[in-house]
C-alpha cells in the first residue's frame, strides 16, 4: 500500500455513549520525550563514559514505511479511541 485516503469524519460506534455517531479522525503523534523519565536516565547512564553507544546505530533502516495510528474522537462525550496502526507510505485525510 502506498497512499490511503480517508475522510476526516466517519460514522462509528462509541463505546462510552453506546451508539453510532459521526466521529472525527486524526493521526496519533507521540508526545515530547522527557529527559527525567527513568528509561531516559538509564539509557544516558549506559551511554556515558568509554564504550559510547549502548547499541549499534543502524547504518540503513530496515523499514521504508511507518505505522500510522488513527485517533477517533466522539463529539458528544469527547472519548478518544484508537485503531491499530497500518503500515503506509502516505496517509491523507480528505474533507467531505
């Protein structure tokens, strides 16, 4: 799959309202990484000193695509649900 066009709004079941409603679709974006997180500190400690990188840096990435996760927002209760990521080169949201 190369390009997928999906409408910005879709009629979908809301598990909180327990009915079908027209929901908005957006793309999930990971939040900003915190340097104070336990895993981030642990990684920095292992990289510190002689020996350098904890694991080898990849010269060439194996994958040519990224997984895109869709986020559905219910307009009534503002509940957000996610759909499992699909591997796509280009993902477009179309206005209808």
